[in-house]
């Protein structure tokens, strides 16, 4: 029997609107809070690196071992991101978000209380797996319950929240570590995620999708393969590149990745969408995302070590000194949309390459001279952040828009996976270079890593030249794509208004000339560095380590 309420029984007209506003505020708070939580946790891990060697559980561990505090979370995040997004669609985004937050809370609590380094790394790996569930579920849930006219603003808020989470942790993390120790850097993740769990239980639920479950075995194979390859890169110098253990990790990792690719080619919901990677335009954007991850995550992991252990900046101020990077990323990502609307992602990406590359060269020059280093670092890091923000938003736009209107979500997930894989490999390679620098002169380890980052940035710029420009509009002005506004769960608001790409054009020769000049400048700098002509002072050696890192047992390891 159907009961038809009378007019008197109907609630006040304002009540549904008030509840709708409250529910929307709760939804935005939880989803944006989840985005800020994950980024803040990543930044906290990078701030742990400079002080972990002086702690009880980190004493005696090498730099290659300590970098796993960052890498242990990045690898499962990269391998499980696509699968968790598919599970969120199949099981319900709200359920997936709550489950991910609960797992993240438990893992963060375990990491905070971990008595040994292996237990800490295991807890960090669980945090990475939880993050892979939280990120796609939070953004998917947000888009599913926000009206069409407000989705652009919602995506912008969700994107900016991640940057603000990084700024917050950079601003406060150094003080927390200095006053309370490294565990205090992980404690905010426990408290914030617990609060988000309580709030997420009140989120609206949506009907789950039907269809086959994602390829869990393929994701497991991909996870194990990436972990083995990263282990080989990080420990190859210590084990020996011809050692059976190194060869076994390389061969085993490659075999596991190939097995994951084989399953992905045959599964209905694969761990890797190979159809996307077969498209040249997406492969270009995905390659840029891979290089961006290698450069950005390596910079975030390297900067605290350089500032604290080499330049002597107190740990309480290290986070504040790195905050301009996060702030620059946020500001540039929010401003890049207007340029991409009119000209596409190519000029934004390329401008970001030039700015980030020039600023990194500035830092390298300061590291090898007697310039006031902190006075150079602050403006240079802000420029690096602006450049990285432009590269990030441009690469996301290029990858997503090349996939077609019906595959934006898959393209963004694949692009984010490539970014995380690049970050894990980049951080591992950087720690290997720090231990056995290929260069000589002042700060050989750090100089070699910075030169490698400049080269990677230059390669990114060359690839950016081939990004297709937007299709010319018949009305003389670019028009936002309504389907893009409705369907794009990207990390940047620029995608909500960018026009789809229809043609592939060759870049102009003057851009090639600029790219060549940047590569040539890097080569000249490297050649002079090898001959020692750029050295303004003798190499800095502290505690017996050629990079300036204190070795266990040296005087510099004591507080």
C-alpha cells in the first residue's frame, strides 16, 4: 500500500534544502580531507628521512634502507590504484572509502608505535594500500553526489586540498619532529583519519555497479614486480650489480611485471589498461607523468636531507624551508586552467619544464659555491614548485584528454599509477647515487642527483613538444567540453574546462631550439663539474661519507 502524505504532513520546504547543504558540506569535508590526509602523510615520510638514522630503530641502517619509509607506501599505492578504483565502482564508493580510512587509521597507528624498522616498513606498505583505496573512492564519491554545475569547483577544492595538506605538514612537521621526535610526524595521520572515519559513516551511499570483479591476481603480480625492481635499484650498489641477489630481483621483477601485463591483456577489468597505453597520445602523456613522478618525489625526498644534513639547517625549520614547493604547486595548478583552456596543455607543461629546470640549476650552482644557500633555496624552491605544478597539471590533461570522453577516469588512474612508479624508482635511484656518487667535486652525491633530475626535466620538455594542441574552434574561441566536466575525476580543475584534442601537430622549431639549449647547458655543466672547474671550495666530507651524510657511529650522528 502506498501512503500519500498530506500537505500538513510534508516537512518545511527549507528543511530538505538545509539537509542537502549539510550533506554536501559533509561530503566535501570528508573527500577533501582524505585528499589532504594522503598528501600530508607522504610529506611526513620525507621529513622522517633526515632524522631516522639517529633514532633507535634506524641506527645502523643505510640510506638505501631508510628510503623505504617513503617507497614502501608508494609501491602498493601505484600497483593497486586501478584495481581499488574498480572495486569502488563494484562494491560502492562510500563503503570503499570507509574501508580504506579504517585500514589507513590502523596502519598509521601501527607505524607510529612500530618498535623496529621492518615493522615500520610493513605498516607503511599497508598505508600505501589504504591510500590506493581512499583516493579513487573519495573523488568518485564526490563527483557522484555533486550537481553538474558545481563539479568544476568541487574538483578544484579536492585538488587544492592535497596541496594544502602538503603545505600544512611542511609548515608544522619540522617543529613536531624537533620537539617530539619522528613518531610525532605520523601521529596527525592517526587522528585525522580517525575523525574522517567517523564522519564518513554518515556519507550517502550509492548503488554499486555490476560486472566482473577486477583482476586481483594481476595487481598482486604488478605489486611484487615493482617492489623487486625498486629493491634492485636501491640495493644494487650495496649488493653488487652482478650479484645473484641483484640479478634475481631484476629478473624476477621483470618476469612478474610481464605476467601482470599478460593477464591485463586478457582480463575484462585488468590491473593495467593496455588499450590506453597502445594509443600514442596517451603513451606520451603517461611517459611525462612517469618522469614527473621521478623528478618531483625525488626532490621532495632529497631536499630534507640536503637542507638538514649538509647545509646544517635545524630540523625544526627544514619543513618551513620546503613549504614553498607545495605552495607553488597549489598556486600554479589553480592558475594553469585558463592557459590550457585556450592553448592546450603543451605550453603549460613546457613552461613548467623551463621554470623547474632553471630553478634546479640555480640550486645546483648554490650547492657548489659559497652563495648564501638558504637565501637562494627559498626563491628557487618556490620556482621549482611552480614548475612542478605546471608539469603535473599539463601531464594530467594530456593523458586524460587523449583517451576519449568515455575513458577519462581510466586514463587519470593510469597516469597516476605511472607517476607513483616513477617516484618509487626515482627515490631508489637517488639513494643509490648518494651512496656511490658517479661524480667528483663538492657534494658529489647530491650534485649527481640534481644533474640527473635536470636531465630528466629536459627529457620531459622534449616530450612535451609533441603534445597535441587543442582543435581549432569554429567560433574562434575554445569551448569547454560538457562531457569532460561531468566525467573527469582528475587531480586538477583545469580538466573541467579543457577542450578535447582532435589533431596531432609537430611542434615549432624554436621550441626544439630551447629544448636543445637546456640539454646542452646540462651537458656543459656536467663536463665542467667532472673537470672540477666549477668547484668553489674543496669537497665537503662529514662523518666519513663522500656525500656529507654522517655515517653510523660518527660524531655527527649524535644530537
